[in-house]
């Protein structure tokens, strides 16, 4: 299955930045879930560059936290267990387009590059694969919410704007969850899921 999103032009300047010149931007999420070579650029930078734009990101926070109940349940953590979170602001041509928070069980991430504020060579997916955590299944939940004041400020949205929330759980072949990502997106962006027949 190929997971993708699509953004259509709506007359709003931010929507047009998201939609780009062909009035539709469909992004295959597969490259974001595959381990990458250590010296390669990240998938978002490459995707934006293919469309003639500059994709970037800004680290907001790396911390060990008491996760919300939703994240705790998704990661299968017991009461009192903590998680490491890496929070980023995703940029397109220096404009904010997404908030991305990735959570990892502290039992996996504490004391590793995942808990270090510095950039991880090859990205978190590559680092996790080197630790033996490869995503064989990804489960996504999509919901809508009203942006918090902090989310609205970071995404340059009007107060009270709606946002889309995508929660993705990555699991090993044995079904053990090891990463939960929560992506918060502007209201004009919507998700398209495309099914592709797998070749035996």
C-alpha cells in the first residue's frame, strides 16, 4: 500500500505553496519509512527539490517526557514509562507547512542519538534500523482538531483554525511498536490513500 497526501489549490496563499505549480502535490510516504544511506539527504528535502522548491526543517525540542495517554497506549508503555520526543517544524521555501513530533520508548532511545538534539546522520529511520527496529507495518489514524495557540503560531494560522492530525505507529515484524509520529497539518491539506497491488 502506498500512503500519500494530496493538496489542492484553494485560493489561499499557504494552500498554493503546498499545492505547487501543478495544482496537486501527491507524496508517496514510502521513502519516509525506508532506512536511507548515511550520507543521503532526507526524503522531504529530495521531494521538494524534485518540484523545484526548498524543503527544510527546524528542530524545536528533543526531550524525555511523560507521554499523553494516546501516545503511551500506541507505544505499549506501562504507567510511569517515559518516552523520548523529537519535535520538528517542517518548512517549504522557508514557510511552515507541518509540525512533526516523533516519540520513542525511553528504553530504546535514552542515551542514544535519538535523545540528542543534534541531527541524526541518515535520519531516525536509519538509526532505528541499525538498532534492529525496522518498520514492517505502519498504522495511521487521521483526525481533525482546533489548533492550539502554540500550533497556530508555529504554522502561521489564524487563531481557532482547524488542523489535521495524522498519528502513525510503526511496528516491527513481531508487532512491537517502536515509534509514534504525530503530524499536524494546515486545514487546506487533505490525505489521499492509494492502494497498489503487491507483486508476489
